[in-house]
């Protein structure tokens, strides 16, 4: 599976319009802290006992018997740290599929909190081995990291309090007093500038999605924009207090971030994901996470060439 560039161009056609968000703020720990681990997942595909080529990331991780995975801790349905100290969500299940393919038990995964604004930095500084944290694949980001996947395709949308008079992004052009919340480093924050009358005053940025959720609940902002998956999580957690409005605005395919240039590991991950789709583990992962918001398992997205 060799790769060429335009990663966004290959995915601009059809993207999922269900979604999720996050509501539970935490502080990003250093890589050498004692991260929490989660229980193993079941599944047939494993590389236990398999020899990987010398010098590859697969060999290094398999020999070490552990993998450091950057996730978010405050994103319902994707990456949310539970009160029991174990993370849950689609991103977490994808990471377990990858570790399983390496022959690494899920309880040997080290979970590192990795908010949007520090993802590239965490990879470059070697704080994590992979990042599975609603990491939208863009051409700009691909200059700094290598992406495997995508494993999920969403679209950018807006949510508002149920009963709000806001009907979509056009309202923000018409009324400069309306405030829109997003997260620093998120692609949705950049896209939002195109449909705001004055983004300097209208766009409110936090470091975590949970803070956006709190701001919307407290009426400090009028809406939140993110990918549909993230926003679905916020809606589910709000128990009917928030709702989607307006059309989809941009495509947002989520992938797995790797250190730039690790093509062999990227292709290994793509093969591991395809195996999980074939044997039903991806379906099981979806149904136990995003299935809470959308029970229909979507077609698995076509991988973008590794580079």
C-alpha cells in the first residue's frame, strides 16, 4: 500500500453526518507519568509470536510489549476517561485493535492525554507512539505527521441549545454578536472563520471540548462547532439539552497520527484495520461506542496512501 499525497482531496465526497463531542476537562500529563490502562478487547486477529522485520516500529513495540497511545480524556464516544480510571470510546477501541495486531495486550497500553493543540508536538517529542484522538487528516498536518486511515469520516456541524432560534451558520454572518465555541488546534476552528462576520470577536477558543460544553450550557456562547462525531457525544451527554442545526460545512476524516515518514508502520496499521473490518471487530467497536448516537455502522472509509 504505497501512498501519494492529496489526502483531503480523496475524501471530500461522502462523510458521515452523525457525530460526537466531549465534556470532562483534564490536564495533559507528561509522557513519563503513570497512565491509566484499559481492559483487553476480544478478537481473532493477533500478531502474538509473530516476528517483525528488524529496525521497524512494529518490532520495537512488540519487543517492548507496550505502546503509548495519545487520546483525549474528555470526549464522549471517542476518548473519555471514566471514573474507574479506564478510557472508553471509538478512538480507544481503534487503539486496542492496533495493539492487538502487534501482539500487545490491551492492558499494556499506556494512555497519554493528548489535546488537539499538542498532537504534533507529542509525536515530534516522542511522548507517544501513535495518536488516536479525533485527529482530522489534513494536507497541512500531513506535512508534519504520517497518517494511517481514516477509520471514521465525519462532517463539520453546529450544535445549539434545544429551542435556540439559531438555524445554521448563516446566522453568525447576519448577527456579529453571536458567539461560537471551538478548540485551539482543531480544524473546525479554522473552517469556522469562513462563516463568521467577525471571527476575532465571535470565535471563542478553549483547550478542551468539555469547556465548550460548559460554556454552551452556561450561555457564555451560543453554539459549538466541531465534527459531527464529537458533537454527537456532547448531545448524548447533554440528555436532550443540545441539538444539531443547519447543514454540514466541511469533511473531517479521522486518522491515526504517526511520526513523519514511518510508512511501514502506517501500512501495517491500515492492514490491521482492514482485518478488523473483515472479522467484525470494527463493527463491534462502533456499536459499543458511536452506536449510542448512530446504530448504523457506516461503510469503512478507503485508506489514504501512506507518506
